[in-house]
C-alpha cells in the first residue's frame, strides 16, 4: 500500500513510531529550558553541560547490555520497560523545579542560630551542606537524565532491531529511516513544548505535559508491539557493559554516528538558545527559549523528512555509500552556514541544511549496518553504534559550552563543519576494509554479513 509515495510500513513499525514519538517529548523539552534556567538556579555552564549529556554517558555502559539483552530475550519486554523508565525520568524534571535552590537553603542556614549536636557545638552549615546537595535542583535534573539514559538505551536497541527483523535489503533503508524518524520526531515536539509552553505556562507545566505523553508511550507499546526477535541458543549470550560488537561495520557506522552527534547535539542544540540571546534574535516575538525550541524543532523536522528520503533512495540504488557521502557533505555546508549566520533567515537556512545532513545519513547508515551484520548480532551492533554516538553527544555540550564562553560561537561552529567530512573518510575506509570496495552492493553486503556471522559463530564456539 502506498503511503505518501512510499510503501506503508508494517503495523508493528507504526506502533514503534508512535511510542518513540510520544516518549521523545521528554528528550526535547529540557534543551530550550535548562541552559537559561541554569543562571536562575545557580547552575554553572559546565554543570548544565553535564546534565544535558548525562543520559549519553549512562548509555555508554547501558547500550551494550541492552543490545545483548535484545539478542538474548527478544525486543518486546526491553522496549516496553525502557519507555516506562523514560516516562518516570521525565517526572524527575518536575521534581527538580519544586526543590529549593541553593540560595534559599543558604538563607535558611544563615537565619537559624548555630545548634548543638550532642556535646559538640555546630553551625547551621553543618547540617545544611548535605541537605543542600541532596535536594538541589541540579541533583534531581542529573538523576532524571541518568534514568532517561537507562530507558533510552533499551528503546534504541530494540527499535532498530525490530526494524531489522521486519526488513530485507529492498526495504531496510526505508524502514530504518521511518523508525529513526519516529524516534527523532518526538524530539522537535518536545523542543516546541519546552520553548513555547514554558513561555506561556511555566517550566513545570512543560515538563509535566512531556511526562504524561511519555507514560502514554509505554502503554501504546505494551498494547501493540509484539515480539519480533526470535533467535536460537540464547543461553550462551552474556550481558556485560563491554560485550559490544567490535566488527568493522559496527565500529565504522558508530564512528560516523559519533561525529554527527558531537556536532549536532554539542554545537547546535546545546548552544542555540545562548546564540539567540547573544545576538538578540527572535521569532514570532518569543524569548530565546521559545525561539530556540522552534528552530531546533525545524531542524529535527528537516532531519526526519530526509531520514525517510535518504533511506528510500538507498533502497533503490545498488550501493548505499554515495547517498551517505552526499548527506555528510550537506551537513558540512550547514555548519559553515551556521558559522556565518547573522539573521533569522540565515539561521533558518543553516538549520535546514544541518537537519537534512543529519537525517539523510541516518536511514542509510543503519541499513548499511544491518546489511553487513548477522541477524543474531544486530542487537549488539546497534549497541555499539549507540555507544559511540553517545560519546559524541556527551562530549559535545561539555566541550562546546565552556569554549563558546572563551572563543565565541563562529569558531566553534566552523570547527564542527569539519566533523562530517572526517566521518565520511572513516566511512569510506571502513567500507573498503570490510567489503574490498568503496561501493558495496546491497546483495554483496548481505553475503558478507552471512560470512561474518559464520566466522563469528566459529570463533565463539572456540572460546567457550
């Protein structure tokens, strides 16, 4: 059945898309709010970067076990549980806002007289310090992001594995693009919700609405998503943080993901609200939070559209590599435009290009990984891709936010333009090493995956 010019995705994938869309609100809602909220709550720029990237650092140790669990137990239970954990994590943002700030606790400590605990005289700071650390907003924001990382590790590993289970080489790029689009489409909705709703009704209201949608997502998945990943002999599969797929295809695709997310999350999402405030740019009369939410939403909408387009094009070509290289170059152009942006129109144009480059690589990239990976190890391969992507996404805000305070926005954005080009070089070298050519065909990729699967099984049997 045709669907907007494409074959209609399987019903199971539509359920996955709906679930990941709703839960994605919680991922996006924090970005337009927290950078500006940091100054109000007394949180340093470095701490804001730590909070924004905490979920990705958690996934560094959670991605591999999540992928191994998928290969061992299947997709349904980890998928539903991961969505539920993300919903609970989003509620943590609301809790963070109702906790007293460090300044208010300091005022309370100074207002009360020094007390005595047993025979020892103590000042108010003695009891205030541990309480302040426990109830400080940054503590709860950080805990919420840690929980989000655990849940999203399970969701990402299962969503891509479900798409791979239901695809062949002729539909893999499209289905991967559709699922990736579902995962990311919720993010711009969260960006808009975080920016616009916080401007109109307050930050707590924005976080509460996102939490409600996230919990709805777990209910949708529980009702509609069946088991798809049935493999033989699961009892030998280990579940360890270091048990990742270190094959050339998994590492190559992961390195590309590392570079793209370093620039995309670190240089754009983590700094855009500050860029708008610094340059006094506004859209529709909104403040920097609301304006950044709309721009980031537009970027992700562009990415989501080109995820589907890029995946579909790669399914109709003999090789996926040219499509990937083309969109990496588009990303390079987008960051150059971002470095030169001086107006709303310039910024909009740059965001469309960056989104197109980011999205256009996603579907073909995951399809290429599935082409070259045996079915029984796709969960682990997805985990490897997520681990390296999270290293990039985690480092991005921690590096860019402090550096921008020192050197400004344009040099950081220009430096990030080089990252997609480096990712393209890594992609070509990895593909050539694995297949013997820069332009492997999709059928050749499946053959290589089968050969690698047999070799991996032999090696596993020899070591057990």
